[in-house]
C-alpha cells in the first residue's frame, strides 16, 4: 500500500485545497474516500495509526453480501461459519445455520480488511496520510474547511471543500459542529477484545454470551480465525461508576471460571488485548454545512448486537454519493447535504438500526427492574427467527424464561427447524450442554 506519512513536496500544488478530507481510514472512511476519488475528485484520507486497522477493536464479522458488494478480496476471509451457540443464564442453544451464500457469516481480520479498503481508496486516487491525528476542524466558509492534524511533533493544516468524519464515537464532528454521536455513560459501551493463539483452528461456529454471573450487564462473543480465536465483551460504561474493577472481574470470570467461554481460551497464549468504546445510540444529526458523518462517529452500530462494519460501509456509500453531487453542483450547504440523511434513512440497513435503537431505549427502562430482560429478548428473537416444529420449547417453559429466575429454569428440549421464514436460515435449534 502506498501510504504517505509526510507532507507533499513544497511547490508541487501543495497549497491547492482538497475537494474532500476524510478523517479515519476504517471501513466507513475508506469506502467513502474510494468512491469519491474514483469519481475524479481530490481526496485526502487521514489515519492516526501506523496503518489502517492496527488498533481496531472488533470481532471481525462480515456478511457474504458485503464481500460481494464492496469487492473485498475473498482471500481475506478466514472462516465461513455455519453454527451459532448462544449462552444464557438458563441454558444454551445451538443454532445450525444453512444460509444462502450472500447471507453467510464470515470472519476477516480488521488489520487486513482496513488496509485492503484503504489501498482500494489509494488506487482510486485518494492520498492516505498515516500517523496523522486530526486535532481540529474549523469551517472558514461554506465550501471551505480547515483540517489541522499532527504528524509526530509537527502540526500542519490543509483546506478542503467538504469534510467527512469517520473517526469513531469520540468524533471531532460533535466538538467542532455539534453533530454526530455523543452519548452519556448509559449510551456507550466499553469493549475489550482478547486474541488467543489457536493454530490450525478447526472451529466453524461463533458464540454469543448473555450472562450476568460476574455482576455486570454484559454481552460477550467469540469468533474463530485461521490461527486464533477472538474473544470480546462489552458492557455499559455506567457499570464503571458502580465498580471500577468490573472489567477485570468480568474477564477473570469469563476466561477462567465460565466454562462456555473458557474452554477455547484457557491455557492458550494471549496474542493481543485492546479496549475501545462502542456507541449505543443513533446520532440525531449526521450532516451539516460542509460536513458529513459516517459509521461509529454517527452511532451506526446495531444496539442489540454491537455489529458495526456493514453499517459503516453502507453509510459511506450514501455519504460518497451525496458528496459527489455536492462537488458537481458546487453546493456544500447544509440544505443540499441533507440528501445524505434522507437517502440513508430510507435504506433497509438504517431501518434495522432505527428499530434496534427504539427497542434499546424501551428495554433500558425495564432493565432497571429485570437486569436479564435484554437477554431474554435476545433469546426469544432467536426462537422466532428459527421456525420450530415438533417437540420444542413449551409454553410454560417460555413463561419460565420470561420470569426467570422466579419460576425456576426452563427445560430447553430439542427444537427441530422446518421451513424458515423468507430470508431466514434453516437448520436445527437444539439444547446445548
């Protein structure tokens, strides 16, 4: 990949403004930069790390449809997954997935995916600046924005007609223009991922952990890769207010004492451990005069699952489409750029985000009374998604789940899946463990 980490040579058009500055070379930022650059406009793409994806905290799950739509190199795919194990306080379920190719669940390493997408942007004509942290963005006039960045000990400033924020939940968009994601302690999750060595990994399933035994409301996951497993967990930042040791307590419990998650990681060498924030609500506004916001910087993360890669890339498509039109028309006003949220909000992807955001807000109210409520909802969604027949979870057992633990543990018997609803996976839903 051709990465520039130094200023352009003086005297070679160095004073000319860029058409678009994109802050953040994650999936959303790189897709946006690639589409705009491919249309013939001058784009500069900033990345604070040594290379795109180096510090990403993510499970690395993508769908087959995204690999096809965004032209992702199939060689980057490390695992195709056909089962999902979901673990709850009252039992575990094993979902056997048999899906169309476009809906296949795949895993890719973010360090590889992000570099690939950034390289595609560079090939299309974008200029990538690595080790360059943007520290300030100010609007001089409509169609003229100054982007100040720090490269090592040197601060520089470039001008652009339009800026796209793809810089995560701590986005400069909110501090600079009052748009993009901004949430309180109960609207942002703290996440940590741990990669464990797993040579010649044969695991072909992923797992979700919906448990509270360690004392905090949390969601955990495990995704397999060719030579390691990625274990991660997320919990509301408000939990840190109650117990500063919550992270250490959760990790100790999940990796050492909770058998469903520890069986694949115990005794294995830890390769990497990193933490980050995950936005848990949608931004009210993600466009303004001469600026657009995509991905995590706008809260485009599924509140019920933490999935964000696909939403970042799709929001980047709509942002790029609007930016290209704005450049063609030379209109960078807030009114013109409103085409972006109108298009994005009409999309199926955004509607899914909106529904989950509404559910999250409602569930949090009930959560104060029943801390297991969101886990129960996730359980019932899995049951409904996999159309069941024959001897399965009885009505009284469903009530036991809803009122767990007051009425005791439900009996998770074999559930055979027949013809699924349109678009759903087929397979078996069985008792695990």
